[in-house]
């Protein structure tokens, strides 16, 4: 437990220190995965990073809205405040996919694939956030007499709910650390086995995190609001996350949303065809220009100027990374 970072006269809440470290980790890993692993063009990476910033804002907004909703159900009156990660996830993920589709024209039709590549970075960022929760003393578990129990200090939320004689809390499960370890393991596995798993990151996350979070809820001891029935809010949202994973599998096999899949496939085919034709046209044009330059019809300076223009045009063609082609081959 380390609620504050003391730097001279400044006391900085460790929760926010870890949140910002998580954001930095997300940005760095997004760049690494897109540009080093997937060989994505820098312009596309930059747009996805901007979309990531919008997605972060959307995540916070939905996390705030869902948490307020569940506490309002519990209190039977309007309650405003708090955040819930899963609520943010369910709201922000589809928004990010749509933004990638509409604002990254070079990869139009492949928004779901590119969002899928962001999952390891999201898992890493969330791990830092959960460590921040442990430092702040929120999102704790229920009372336990096992060796896993952690006592939170006086004035913490856990100490208020489960007070001990020394003013701190009774030993409770450090569910924040359980989740941080799970997210770090998810990140490590995805990175180590990137070539084998990269096509399935989003599905893996939906099933693994959904299942883990559903089970760890049985150990939670903090107030998370209510759904009005036996399952906790996070358990309901975990089930929704698993359902999304099932829907993704059905979509990729064209069992559901066939028209949407075919439309995205048409975008992918158009991008690939345009890129191939453009490359051939540029090569053919350069060959004719070189012939004209040799015949004296144009000067060497004119040839070099037109060559530069054509090569710049070639660089602007839509892109489909090799990993993405593998995904499309497996889906069709």
C-alpha cells in the first residue's frame, strides 16, 4: 500500500501516477505493435493513436455512466460518481472500431483487425491501472484468513468497511493485484506468441478476461452497485463480453452479419486492387519516361522531377500488412 508519492512539498496520489504510466505504456506498445510487428505506415499509426485518445475519453465517460447507473439501482435514487472498467470497455471498444473505419481510409474495411492488434497494449495499460487501485485502496476483496490477505491502512475504504482493532482493515483479498497479474500475463502471452495469436487477440481477451472477471467477482468485497438481481454488475458485463467473443467468431465465419462482412471484404478487395494497379501504372509510366529521356524528348531534370512525383504517389496507396492478408485468407 503506497497511497502517495512524496516529491519535496508535493504529494501525488499513486493512483494517478499509475494511470499515467498505463497511458504511456499503451502508447508505446501501440507504436511497437503497429510499426514493428505489423509494419503499419506511420501515418496510419498516428491516426490510430489519436483515435486511442478519443477512445480513452469514451472509456472514462462510459465507465462513469455505468457505475452511476448501478449505484442508482442499488440506492433506488440518482447517484453520480465512480467508474467501472468493464462499463468503459463495452462502450469505448465499438466506438474505436468505428473511428478507425471512418478516419483511417488507407485501411478501410480492416478496422476490426487493427483494433484487435491494440489488445496487448490495452491489457498492459489496464495492469498499471489496477496497481494504482491497490495503491489507492479501492476495488479490494472480501475478508479472508488465508495467506493472501492484505490489511489496508487506517482511513482507507477497506478499513472503513472492514475495520480492525488497530484502525486499519481486516485482511482482505488483494483483488486489484490478482487482476493486474492476469492482465500482465495476458500481455506477455500475446507478445511472446504474437505470430500465432495476433489474429485472435480480441476474441482471446473477450473470453479470457470475461471469464476471469466473472470469477474474481466472487472475491470482491467493495461496493460496486447492483443490477437488481443475484449477479453483480461486473458479472453481467463479463457475460456480455463473452457473448461479444462468440459473435466475433460467428461474424468471421459469415454465420451472422453476412452483408456487413461482405461489405468489409469489398473494401479490402478494393484497397488491394487499387494498390496493385497503382504500382503497375507507376512502373509502366517510369519506363516510358526513361525512354523519352534517352531519346532527348525530356531532360534528365524533368525525368527526375516526374519520378519523384510518381514515387510519392505510390507511397500514398492504401496498405494491407502481411498479417492482415493471412487473416483474410483464413476467413474466406
